[in-house]
């Protein structure tokens, strides 16, 4: 209260979220254990799943849920209220739009941004969640949504949890199929971005569309 929240360390902040500890360890000590597990890397901690937290002695179901909720709010901040004031001008503006949703995930997800004729965002939506090595995309669902929103242009996004940004054979094939399906309806495919480790690969930038 005296110094302000910005003066607190990462350990202090997590201790506040945890709230209380156990007889053997207080909240600050539990927080220290969490920070130590990830070598101070909050992005790694934010990518943990429910069981990862529960595997730390002293972190039960409720505390695991609290921690996951805070990191999820951080990801959603500034990204879930996108509207037509957001315009996708290039690969970097598309990357900034999707990064909060995909940057910490351990599983692949496939998202689509639906835009109007001026490339202004109408809606961004997740279409599939997969495992560690891939996800399945139903092109028909994407096309139906695009038509329902009167979208004129799309941007595709998915992440590679491995950090390898190079598109796989399957990535290239699904891009070609989606572009072909969209073209039949006179809808443009602006780009397909692959995200991993705070970087991205753009099909458009690499002249692969």
C-alpha cells in the first residue's frame, strides 16, 4: 500500500495470489518454490497446466486454479475486446493480435481472424485444440463462419509448442486447401502465422500464399 504494487517482486506477487500457505511453509515460501521451479521464467510458469501446479507440495486444487486464472487473465488482457478498430496491415500487426492467446500454450491451437474488406477485424475465434504435435481443422466450419460474418478476408494462426517455426507438410497442405475453399467464395487469405517462443513465421512474408 505504501510503495505500490509495481515495487513488489514476482515472488511477492505470487505469494499474494496464493494467499496462505501450510504449517510447514507460508505463502511466500510456496511462491519461492514455484519461481525456483521455472528459474524465474514467468512465461514458463504461465504455460503450466493444472497438474503441474498440483505437483508442487503445498499447492492444492484451489491455489492451482487461482494461479491459472491470473495467467489466463493476463493473456486475455487487451485481446478479447478486439473490434473493427483493429486493422491487420501486415504480419506483425496480426502477430500482435494473436500473441496473447497462443504464446504460453503447451498444446497446438488453431485460430482464425475474420476481417472485412478493409482488413479490419470482425471476430477472432479458436477452431481447434490438439495435442503436443498437431491439431485437426475442419475447413467447412471456417468457411461457414466466414460467410455468416460476411467476412472478406481471413488470417490463420496456429502455434508450435516445440518452438520450431518452420511449417510442416501438413501446415502447407491445410493452407492450400483453405485458400482454395475461400477463393471459391471470393474471400481473401491474408496470411497464415505460426507462433513459437516469442517469434513467428508468416506464409505471406515468405511468399508461400
